[in-house]
C-alpha cells in the first residue's frame, strides 16, 4: 500500500491559517454573500469583493510609493498581445475572460477545475502592496488583490511526491496575435519548487487597485513572486500542475543562458547583457539600487541555504 503523507497544506484551513487571516476570509465570504457572518460592511463592499479585500498588515507598505495606475497600466509585458510595453489596448480589446476556469492537476489527490468565482470563494481575497522587479531593469509597486498560492494548491491536496508547481497560461492564437509568432514556445509556462509555493509570499492575483484585474495585468488570474524577476510572474493562468519534473519556462526554453529557473533578484549577478545593480522605478522615474531578493530576503532567504546556484539569474552560471 502506498503511504501518502499529507502535506501541511492539506490540513483543514483552520489548522494552517493564522486565525486573523481565517477570520478575514470569513468576513470576505460574508461580504460576498457566501458566509454565515453578518457584518456591518459599507454598502459598496458588500457587493464588491475587491473593494472589500482587507489589506494584509504584513504587506501594507512596500517602502516606496505605489506606482500610479495610469503608469503601471500602460507599461506592461504581455507578449501574447505584442512585444512592446504598449499592449494595454490590445489586451483590453482581445483577451476574453468570460467562463475562464483554472485546473489544478498532476500529482494531487483530487484534480479540480474551478471558475474564478468558485476559486475566489474558496481561497479568499486580501490586498498586498508588492514590489515588482523586471529582469530588464525597471520596477514598480503594485497594490495586488489575491490569495496565497498555497491555499489554491491545497484545494487539490498535493501528493508528497510532488516537487514542483508548473503554471500554464492560455493558448489561443485567434485571440492573442503574439501567439501566431511561432518562434515563441507557446503557451507561456513558469514554475517554482514546492517549497517556494508553500512560502507565504507567492500570490495568485485576481485584482489590483481595488478592482477586478485589468486585462493588461494578466486577467483573470496571474501569479506574483515579488522576490524573483518579473518574467516568473505568469499572467492569465489556466492550469496549475503539481509535478516531480522541474518546469521549463517559456523564456528559459528560448534562452536558458539569460533566463534561468530560479531567477531570484540579485544585484551582484549581472544578466549576460547588462548589470542588475540598479533599477528604474517607472512610477517615480528614479534610478535606485537593486536589493537582494528584491528586499524579501527575511521571508525567502532560508529557501536557498546551501543552494548557491539559486542565486544566479542565468542558468549558464549553474548548469
Ligand atoms: N505572462 C504572460 N502570460 N505573458 C507575458 O508576456 N511577461 C512577464 C510576466 N508574465 C508575461 C507574463 C514579464 S517579462 C513581466 S516583467 C511581468 O509579467 C509584467 O507584469 P506587468 O505587465 O503587470 O508589469
């Protein structure tokens, strides 16, 4: 008989979630009309789960101003809709998110496919102000609304043999003209280790700036890994797969020497073609020093103890 060790995240959420977060979620569900609590929420909040999402006090201040929405929403990387930063209009016009589902499968006890409403009802929503550092040398600060990745994965009860989490985006060249460019290995794929997924930082993002996620940010659900270069934070996710094989991301498949699996922000390790010592904040326009792990070292550094290769941005340094 095969013995399946239940990972911590397969426990009932009351056992693994700090009580405050659990109570917050109950409040959110109540706000959405799904829970049993009656709360004195403002009228707008009672009908709008994004506006009602409580700010997580651990991520209430990113130490830099939040990037204004009109700047952030007009400076995006979303290659499915074009290779410039100016893809917002195309993404708004073309990306259709009605009826979108996310499947969580692979090495799990029970595969699940959920609509966005069902997924949000099960994982809850909170607001976190996160710094974002792109490998190209620019950065911004975003007020995301979402839920820890670990909560979503727990819904499928991962097997103890799962070692990585693979995220896959949609594939629809009719909808996304960039996907007609066959030299990219579509669909967009990214991955992290199971230990990284269990860390509190990885966020599944359903909203931003107090509202449902705008298409240009990767609607209806994207990932954000604030200590890794931005290309790891895959947009418009359709599938989350638990696996024992290290996932091969789209950029790694294209150019492994420049875009490695780990991609942890590190000012000391230059990209093969440019320095990573500084970055330009697209909100303030200032050039500022880049910080190891984008400043999230206290939460994530222990994941990489004894693994020096994980500190290199490019695979060439560690293959
Ligand atoms: N996800 C998909 N599906 N397609 C993409 O082109 N670009 C990545 C990442 N996720 C990308 C993606 C890159 S390079 C970055 S820097 C961030 O999304 C950009 O997120 P933003 O537009 O919200 O700043």
